[in-house]
């Protein structure tokens, strides 16, 4: 297939100007004080927005039981 309209280098650069990676934002957990990503459940305590969402201890115990098998 033949290229009908060739894009200039500047047009290609303008299109790619939004492809840069953005730095991830971190905040401190309101429950345990560890650093966590914004809008994501804390991996250390399982709290999000002041509520317990994940039972981290149960998850770790389940993982260890699975390793024993």
C-alpha cells in the first residue's frame, strides 16, 4: 500500500507529546501512616477512605497455607 499523505516530523512530534509517563502520586494512609497510591486501598492495613475494605491478615494466612501444600 502506498502512503498517500506523509506526516511531517513536527506533526508526529505534536501527536506524541502526550505519550510521556506521569509520576505516580503518593499520600499517607490515614489509618496506619504508610505511603500509598492515591485512590487505591492501602496494602499494609486494607483501609480505604476510612473504612476497612480488605482483611490483610486473612489474606497473608491464606497465602502461607497455600505454600505449605
